[in-house]
C-alpha cells in the first residue's frame, strides 16, 4: 500500500539523447517476470557511481568499482533481478564476469565497458546461463523510450515502478534528466541505494561527475531508511551522454552547474522518497528533522535512531501518539553530553515536548490528529548548535512482517 | 508465546535473610493490577547498581544515581509500573522525590535511603498521589517469601514473571542469591536492563559491589536485545545483606569471590535470557556468537547488527533459511577492513557459509530443519583474531507489531 505514490505516466518520462533501454523476461528466478535490463550508452558518455559500504558487497558491485576505477569508457549497464549474487564468493565473481563478457561480445565492446548489477536473494548461485540466453531479446528491445519498461524491469518487492524526469534550460538548450530506482526492503543506503540510475544529456566535464553523484546521493538516497538494513548491492549511477548543445559545464559552482545540480538533487530525492513511499508494508511516509545540533553527524545519528526504532515505527502504524518512544530514541543515539532539559519536539505544527518534558498545553487529541495522516513530520530541536539533518522513513506494519516472512516462497 | 519459559515454582525461590518484599495494587494506570512493590533491606545492607546510558534517563534513575553516589545507606527499593516517569522534566523529578519522602516517612528513614524505580509509558505525568496512597498496603504485605509476588508486581508487557534463585556454600555456610527481572519491549540494555534485582546474603566487602554488579550486567543484561531500543529506565541492582556467617569476602579473585561471581553471573544470565524468551511476540530464542574477531567490541557490533536486523528477525519467525540476510548484517556492521572471503557461518552444527560464499555441501533442507527449532545458535567466524562475543535475541513476529500498536490502549 504505497503512500502517495503512483506509477509514472510514460509520457512524463523524457528520453535522454544517447541512452536506449531494453528489458526482457529471462526466467532468472520466476517465469513471466521482467528480470533482465540493458541500458546502452552512446560512445563518449561519462558514468560515475556510488556503491554500498557493506563489506559483504556483491560480486557485481566489486566489478562495477573495478571498471569505473580503471577509467574504462562505459557503454552499457546490465541489471538482473531475482538474484543478488552476493555472499557467493569467487564463483559469484566469475559468473558476474561471464555476464559482462556475453553482453560485450554482442555489442562489440570490451567486458570492462559493462557495469553489471544484481538484486534479489543473497547467497544463491547466479544462473548466468539464463542471463546470457536472455541478452539477445533485451538488445532487440532497445529503445530510447523504454524508461518505464526499465523501471518495471528492475523491481523486486516493489509494488510500483519508480521513475521521474526533469528538463531544464541551459544557455537556451533543453537538458533532460531521467532516472529510475527500485528497492522496498533492506533499505538503509550508506553511500547509495539499492539500484538507482539517472541519465542526463548535459554536457559536463567528466571530472565533475563523481562529485555530482556523491552530492546527489548524500542528499537523497543516503537520507532514507526502511528497515535499517544496508544492502550488499546498493548502487546509484549517474550517466551523462554530453549530447546537449550548450557549452560544456566546467564547474558545479557556475550558474549552469548549479542549475544541473539542483535538478539532479530534486530528481534523486523524488526517486529516493519513492522507495520509502513503496517501502515494504508502508502505510505512512515520515519525515524526521533533527535540528539545533552541534554537527550534521549527530543530527543524522538521532534521526536514524528515531527512524529505526521498531517501537516508534509501530506507533506510527497504529496512529498512536506514544511519543515518549521518540524521546527514548533520541536519548540512546549516542550523543554523550546531550542535555535532555533543552530538547523540544514538534509533530507537524504541534508542540509536544518543551525543555525535555511534555508541554503543558499539549493535548493528546492534537497528537492523534497528526498521527492519523499519511504523511507526518517529526521535528526534534536539540538547542545546542546550528546543524540539522533530515531522514525519510516509513512505519512498521503487519504487512512488513508478512512480506519478509514470505519473500522467498 | 514465551520460548521455553515458565513461571517459577514459588518453592524454588529462596528467601534472602535481611530482605522482605511487599506488593499491592495502587491503580497507577489500570485497576486490579499489582503495580507497586517495596523491597525492604535490613540495616547494614550494601547496594550497587548500573543504569541506562539513555540521555533521556528517567527521573527515578536520576535519583537512584544521586542516592547511590552520595553513599547513603539504602533501606528500601520502591517500584511502580504503569508509568515510566521519563520525559517528564523537572515536574517528574519532584514527583519521584515525593514518592521517596512518603516511603521514608512510613519507614522512619531518610528519603535519600530509598531507591525509586518506574516502568511503563514514557512522557506521562506520574500519579504520585496513588503511589503514596498505596504504600501502607505494600508495607503491610512485607514478607521474606514474597519474591514471586514481586516478580509479578514489576511486570508490564511481560507474560510470565521472571525470578530465579541459587544457593552456594562458602566456608560451609549456605549463601543465597535470589533475583527478579522484567521487560519484554524497549530492550537493548546498555549498562543494565529494564529492572533487574538480585539480592544475596553473602558477606562481601561493600567496596567490591560495584565491580560485581557491572561484571554481572555485562555478562547478562548487556548481552540481550529484543528491539534495539535502549530504554530510559534500565536498571540492574545488586543487594548484599551480609547476613551469611562466612568470613567477609575481600577479593573477587579469592575462591569465595569466584564462587559468588560465578553464581551471580549464572543467575543474571538466566534472568536476562528470561526477558528474551518472553520478548514481545517472541517465538524463537536465538543465540548469536561472533568469534575470531580482533576485539570483543567488533564481535559485539556484528552480533548486534544481526540481532537487530528486521530482515533476519522475520526470517527466523518464518523458519526461512534466507541466511544471506545474516551475511548482509555482518557486512554493514562497520568493521571497515573486514575481508568477506574469510568468513564462515554455522547454523547450530550446519556449516552454511565458508570463505564468504555458500558452502558447496550446504543443503537448504539442513538450514530449514534448524530454523524450525525454538532455540537456534548462529555462529559467525571472522577469522581475523581471537576475540568473541555472544548476544541473545528473539524473532520479529506479527504479535510484536500487534503488541506495540496496541500497548497503550
């Protein structure tokens, strides 16, 4: 039951000059599911990515890092669902390599020019034969207008495909940014998230790409959590085909660089929030703002403690303003010299806590009213500095337990 | 549905010379519930405690710390359920103080000789008038044989009272240790847990008490987690009445000191594990051992990441050997230079993962067989050192969500 999230209108997804997408059903885990996607990039494109910090990072993540670090000109992205190819040891690495070789052979490029991605069950053997058998169909399907198809093709426990598009003007030229994302469980990205891709035709100096993708991830995918579980396969990739006709952007601080950055962050936030809105079992979309901290780090710490507390999340599910649970989470966030007597808390516009205690004018019916909404903002003010941080999360419902007790069956 | 946990046989709970307990129904939150307990200590008793590290620690926890730090001779412990008196600001502190004064007045001691404890809903005003009105009945009920009553008297969402007893011989004298504990949610003690009390008549140098209670808490209550939420009210208290006739224990490293320590740790572990067995919605009791680490700290980190992962916990609930989720949790535990290719994992005696990948001989039916048990041990070997750590936890079930979506209603 996604929260205020609907499948994107295909007409709203602008093609990005230089990018074609093809999706097929390769029967990787189940029959009759779109589970194999190829994203082909025109020669001369730039690609930068950020990947999971999980030390059990998947075999394809290891190959992506290698191919990008070596500076190979990336020509295609290959994504399979149904199998994460993580916790699979040396054999998993060999299989990921084989899938790159197969696609490279069909495209007439080198295997180092392919970035492979996998998502699905961990610790199962990748059925690479099925991937190889499916590639010709995926290539035959390549089209510039298949962003909606690709959004469907990378879904696992998602119930709604996630895609969005922006167009901005740079020097009178239209520049497009279009992206897709997936993920509904094992979501607490730490560097990036469970598969997000944004492509743009912006003409940007390739040396700026890594800073841009890192900044966008930090402002979006690195601010969401569903269950606190950082995946083995998180990846967020930014593609620039440089096809737009404006003069090349040489600095992110120029007017053009700022316009591109703003559009990219906005798009990335929309894609990241879509993951939370479609979180496993989610019935509420919660924005948590912790402000007045000495550092952004301590604000994030407190925000994540609130966002991960099963007691807080079940209270949101129940629309129960049992808000002391939020204070408890702030209290155990590891801010050692935190003074509880300074802390205020708002639920939307309702002042619940002042100076560490229940505000005398707070009435439970005001808390109840806000808790019943589908979208809620919790704002905690630490009153010890000027830093702040925002995290987006969802509630914990019976459906979360059902989905994760049944996922593989 | 507690896991292999039954109400203690009252005959198994030995009285501790010098300790009397009295319980009554004070109507603090609901009528007809035992919700107010007094534990009276003979003059000359020693008391030491460890308390929550939550910065939103409750008003009674603040008073306990003050009374113990000032070295007052503690004569009674006062416990109410139904209200945590946390997140209540200066008013909460004044109300906790009033409850101490009332009990001290009835007992003819000073209010600093009382340790107050509260457990229940956070951020609600303590109905101190009801506590004061209930005190005479609790005092009238005082009896050396009321440990079972007190175990009932401190319960909140617990379904089974938790109490245990040990007797050891020191220099031919019988020494008794009897304890009670409570807690089923908001359980990830960090220094101690949500209300545990152990009393002994051992004659021990009072200066050894703090080291003893800290060591016992670290080996027991600080090794359990239900939901990862460190409470505002966690407290573990050790009482020694010194009534046993053996010569005073002057060192924990003496034979007598070691015997006492061993019995205390065993008793504390039983009481701590009882909390997990009766965890909110628990259907499985899980022991997580991480070994082969460079430090105990990194082993604990990994063990807690496994124990807190909602994905791991729901897989246990479903008896689904979706064991890659455990590897993912180890991977995001923040051990920066962890080498995944060294890691092995056992489920009970079944070798599931070797060298970071699925063991070739592992068969899913073996994993399924173990996952169906009510008690399961996960053992992760990091192969990078000689340290290890053990954590006890439970699964995450539909009942957990139901209980916490309904707790206040």
